[in-house]
C-alpha cells in the first residue's frame, strides 16, 4: 500500500519526516517495503483490509504518535426520491448504495492526479479519478456507470446466467456462469460484482450523467469470481479480504464532496441505500488480568483506553476491565486476544520485559515420526548428503512422470498450474533442486528430503528420498569415479542396516521413470517399500548428466527412531575368504543368489559380496558369470579348512539345485585374514 505522507498528514498531524514515520509504524507491526521520497510503501497483511487505505494508515499513525485523527470532508445526502431503482437478488451482496449526478467529464485537477500517481494509480478522467481517489483514501471500492448506456434507470444485483457475456473495462470478453455475482440493468450484466465494470457502460468523454455505486460483497464470492475470470484488481483485493460494511454511504458522501470541490458534477437526488439486514454491533470484553498475563507486563489503564479509543473502539470501563465496541472496519478483531495484540503493538513490545514462561506441566512426548526423521537426517548428513525442503504441490505433468492418473491427488482450486497436484513422490522436487544447484556450477550434488507423499489409495505416507549426480571425489590413490547405481543402493542398505531391517532388492519393471537395467524395487517381507535407479528424466539438466535416485517408505521401516546399535568388539579369530564363480541366468536377481547362499550356509558365514560380473564372448546366450566372495569366521575359535570346504560344498549344491548354476573351475581360492 503506497501512502504519500502529505496525504496521510491531512488526517493525522504526524512528523513531516517520512523516515521517522516509517520507523514508528514499523515498531507497531507494519513492514515497510520501500521508502521513496514522500511515499511510504507498507506491506499490509491479508487480515488487515482496513489498512489498505490512506485513512486506515492515518488511524494507526494517530494512535502511534498520540495525535488526533481528522475526519475527511463529507457532503450530506440531499432529500428527494432516488433517481435509479436498486434491487438485491442474492445474499452475496449485503448492501448496495447508489446516487446519480450530472457531470462534466474532463481532466482531473493537478493535485488529485499527482496523488493518484504517487499512490500507483493511473489518472483517467475527473469522474473515474474521483472514485479511485476515494478508494485509495477510504479503502472502499466504487464504480461509476454512464446512465445513458444502462437499459433503464434500474440496477439489479443477481447471479450471472449460464454463458452470459460481458466485455470488461480491460477490453476482454468474459464468459460468465451461475457462480458469479454481477451488477445488471434490466437486460444484461454491466459489471462483475467486486471485480471490474463493463466496457459498454463505462464513463467516457461524452458522459453527462453517472450513477456511482458503493456496495459490500461477500469476500468468498469475490475471491472465487476473481479466480475464475482471471482478474485481480484493486477492488477485488479489498473486497476479497473483507470490506467495511458501514462504509458504502460514507464513501459516497466523500465522492459527492470531491465532485463539488473540483466542479466535476452536481448530485441529482438522494442516495439509494439498500441494506436489508444490518449487522448487529459487536462487543468484546477485555480483562485487566488477562491483558497483563498475555502481554507479560502491566499496561496503565489510561494507555489502554487511549490506544483502543484512537484505533476506533468504543470503550466502557468496568470493575475488571473494559467492554469494547468493535468498529465495522475491524473485521480481524474476533476475540479478547485481538484487542490485547492492538494494545501491545502500540504500547511497544520493546517495553515488555523478557522473562521465561512458567512450565506448569511436562511437555507432551513428540510424535514418533519426529524422532525417526531426526535419526534419518543425522544418518544421511553424516553420509555426505545435504537436506533439501521442497514444495508439497507440484505440476500435474511432472507428477505424472512418477505416478499414473489414478494415483495422483489433484487440487480443486490450485494457486497456479505449477502447484496443481499433491506430490506422489519426493523425487520431482529433489530433481528440480538438483538442477538448480547444477545450473550454479555445482559439479557434484547429493540431496535428500524427508517428507510426506500423497496417494488416493495409500493416503499420506512419510518417505525419505535422495538424488545423486557427479563424482565420488578424489582418493589418495586417484580419481574415485562417478556416482552410480551402487551408491544409491548403498544409501538404501545404510538405512536398512540402521533400522535393523532386511530389505531385499528385486527387479523393478514397473519403474518407467528409471533406466532399464539400472532400476530395482526395495522389498521388505514381500511387500515393496521403495525403489532405486538411474532416472530416465533429467528435467533442467544437461543431456549427459546421470542422476541416480531412490525412495524408501519410512512408515514401513518402523514407527519410531531406530534402536541404538550395540558396539561389537573386534573379532578375535581370523576369517577365511573363499571366492566362487558361477554361471547363471542373466535374469536372475543377485539378491536371490545371496538368499540361497544365506539359507544353506552355517552361522560362520559373515558376509557375501559380488565382486565381478561378466557377460559376452565365451558366455552362452542369456547366461552371465557372477563371482562372489564368501567370508567365514568363527566366534569362539579358528575355523578349519575342512569346515569351510563343507560349507562351500553345501552352498554350491544349493545353487546348482535351485538355480541350475554351473561352477566355473571349482573354488577359485582361499585366504585367511
């Protein structure tokens, strides 16, 4: 909200120094976005529509500087019959006021045009400029119709008809529907209520008689209509936040004063004010004890009364506190705490002593997922990854890459197309973050995120996802090589080990977003709990970039933090290593081979690791040579060669029996460590 200080000082005798006014208003809770010359640009939060005006900010300034608030010049309503008939046919409009005036359209006075320009509004002509001037000054939007262009001297507030057309003041043809509130003459719509007027009834150079409307429309109705027609105007911004129900007639009185002051027109007849259901007065109690407890300090009664009175509240003192009549423009004040906030803002939060609140009860235990997420965060940060936090809403086309149509949750009223769908996976946001980092010349990027994903079938689930690209860095012995599939698999294994869960790796033909041959499902107790692989899509990245990713369902791993792993002593007895090379089907997962070995080996087998895979010349079609390293160790003694050989023979027999494996050259070797 751009406020020229000279305009504000018409209503409140504040210092002429914009910097001083800006600093004092900032101490009362108003963020200042910019200060250019005489103009202070305030950032007004959505709950304070009363401050979207010069007079509203002057009211706050009067309380801040303890000066009187001056009322704007108004012209009372003349007597007589209304020149235009008004009817309200929809509850979306609670009040509609209007008067008619004969005008001479021309340029605005220099002072008026200069103030509009300083406030960020383009001057058009004296009639339109006066309505815009009052909107900026008092915060209540209005609109002027050319009476000669209306279909008879009557105005109706109604819902639009299906398919009804209206060309708005911006020159675009709009197709309306039954959800939209319109202002209409006897034949057609002439304005979209609370958003924008129609071009066919606009004030032009040849206009001689105008009808000026000032109304109150339901915020939800204006917000929905503005969204549907794609129009965000100064009027809709104010109406959708909540206009002052008591302002329409007062705003018209200000327009009449300016028409008279500038010589732009002469009022014909009185104001027609249709107000079928006046709102009852609101009163809120304010207790001294609660005020002191909530603020943490005692504010003198005189200061409480001074602050709230200058802010427009009607106070009645009582033995325990006050009864405050809430003005119609303060739609944000709903309870006692809101009054206490106003007192605190203008009393000065800096004057309240800093004290620790007294704890009367023990804090509730955290949700188990909090401790789990904290443990996973500590684990992955220790592994060299950096945490990312991305949006829960993503583009539907981007979500479709990772989930089919029936497994996506679309938003009914998204902020934009980029936020149209609840994310079915953490990977889209992580890929965008990774691309952002690569564009800033980060060669190696390793990110993870802990967050919620959404599915119409599975509901909300907490997952951890990660993406990797670049190199492993440099080792003392040389270049360590690029990050690859084994790295993303290693992160999954690290998580599984930490949670003491046996997660198997299985083929993932249902992972179309991953490169075939470099993708796998993560399986726990026969049920899929995640995936790993190289991504097919690398949106925002260079063509040669390889990105490896993975996700695991944390809810499936456990409800709380992983158990603390006991520290095991170093082994006292040496281990014996045997290498095996077998020929098996190239479609057999390595996890199945490891499972067979584990089931048929004694407890002395401590690790199984694949260290070579060969497929090509010399191998039968559809076959692959897989080399495995088996490590045996006894917990209470040194194993003998015969014990190890018996175990190897049992393993080989099981591989032959279950997978038709062929042993290449017998046992490849033995060594003791």
